[in-house]
């Protein structure tokens, strides 16, 4: 077909595709998936041994419509879970929780539970290392936050203090973890600064 001026007309969709810049903010992965990939890299490279803790579940009812397609119909949590990950790094036991927030100005403490804080305190009492890996999703920033910071705000909250950790406190007390290709959330460098 002949076009005026020898140029082909562009559809609205093709114009939109040309103007739209790539968005790398979400990368298609959750924080937990990024940490799992990092831990796999650490294991292969001989850096650390860290695994995701399975959630203890009691299966009550299963339907078997056919042998290869069992469907769990009813299940319950056996007990409250502790934290997300644990393992060994540089000869020390490490135990941590990974959390994401859509909030830009603070991390709500309602995202953590009392039994998780109690567990982290017990780890610290036995000279293990506990911490929080926190992602501010809208800012695409990930921080390693030492447990001492978490405990301070948690205990203050119990006594009528604020119910969140301010973003600027996370920046000051925590360590920003840049995104990397293999070790996506390379938290070991933050641990080296905070604990070694």
C-alpha cells in the first residue's frame, strides 16, 4: 500500500511501545524469591548455608480425583512459624525474617508478630545473629536491619510508642543492599559490617 510522504502510519499501540521506557522496578520477583536465589548462589560458591524454613502444616483432607492430581481440601498451621530463613555464615548461626512494605515512609510493626520477635531475641541470647531483611517496594530498596533496632521499636510500641520503624531510621541503622545479578540480595556484606 502507498502511504503519503512514503511513511507508514503508526498505530497507537506501536507509538506507546516506543515511548515507554523499560521498568526494572519489579523484576518479576518477590523479595523471598530473590533471597532464595541468593542463598542458592551462596551454597554453590561455598559462602554460606542458608535455607528457607518450611511452614509446618497439618493436612486434614485430600481429594484424589485421579492418582496424579491430589488436591488438598483442608489444612491447618501446626504452630506459629518463627522466622523465614536460618543457616550458618562464617561459623555463626544466622536467623532472619524477610518483609516487604508498600509504605514509603516507615515499616509497620504489625507486619511482625510477637512470637517472631521472641524467637529472634532467643537467637541473640544464644549468640546467634538475627536480623530483618526489609524491602521498601515503592522505592525498590532493600535493607538489612539489625535485630537491636527491631527490638527497640518493638519494646517501645508495647509501652505506647510508635507502631512503625521510620524509613530514615532504617537508612541510618540498617545497610542498603544493592541488587546484583547472581546474589540478588547480597546480604552477607551487610552482615560483615554489622556483626564481624
